[in-house]
C-alpha cells in the first residue's frame, strides 16, 4: 500500500540561490538518504512521485513551502520526520509533516495564492510608499508584458498593505494558480522600488477555498 506525506518546510539563506529544479533534486536525494521506499510513476521514464507546490523565484526565502512524496511504507510521523531531518542539507528546515489523501489532486493544482513579506534593506519613505501603493491599487488595470505576452497584473493582487512593524514591511497576497500567477517583483516595479534593495520572504501558501 502507498502513502502520501506532505512536508511543510522553510527555505533559508543557505538555499536562497538554489533553483526549483535543484530543490526538486535535493528532495529526491534526501528521501534516498533517508532510506524511504519511493514510489515511481509508470511509463518509459519512471520518476519518483515527488510534487512541489509552486515555484519560488530564485533569490527569495520562504517560511512555508510544500512538497508531497509518495512512499510504499507506512511510517509514524515522528519516525518519518526524524529520518528526513537527519538527511536534509543546511538551509532547509522542517515545520510540519502530515499524511494526506493519496488520491487528492496534484499539489500544485491546489494552491490558489501566496503571501509575501517584503523587507527593505535601506531606509525608505514609508508615507511615500504607502501613497504609491494606494495609487497602484486604485488602477482598474495594470497591463504588463511577461515573456512577450501582455497580461493584467491588477486582478492578481488580492491584498497589499504596509505593515507598521519593527521593521516595517510590505505584505502582499498574490494569486498563484498555474494559469495566473502574480509575482512580487512586478508589484515592486510598479511601486518604483528596486528589487535589489529588498528581501522577499514567502510567508504562506493558501489552498483553494482556504481563509486568508
């Protein structure tokens, strides 16, 4: 009998410039080192059944990433987590492990939106940025071009606000469906904020129908 485990993990600074493809390979190596009996797909090129939730742009950090793996043995959550933690490289931290329904849809198709916290590496005028944000959100359309195709960024911005904390940060919730994904660096571009002067952390992933 096969079992599907879901790992909620953090991507820390040591993994900041590791691509999504390399993260996928890292998980496969980790599961092998942990001696977990991976289950493979059918066909001419069988692949282990490992699914990442949705791509995280290179250079971003995350407090909440998800990966599903199907294995051919029932482990307690404690033993599964212990084996994974011993096999993981530096830069990945386990937040939680759960067992999910083997026949649920693919993980990446269940994600609806992502929450980002954007911190500023230099002093900035918070009042001016709040004004710019208000003007951006008031626009009925924000037409941009991505890979040679025009699209409207505005409906992809579900929430946006400045959080007056220590330090203050910009909180965004952007649509993250396979067919329509909002990217925080494009919002920053509309706000006239250079990407290199920020540190972007994905804080949460939301499933379809989940409350934000």
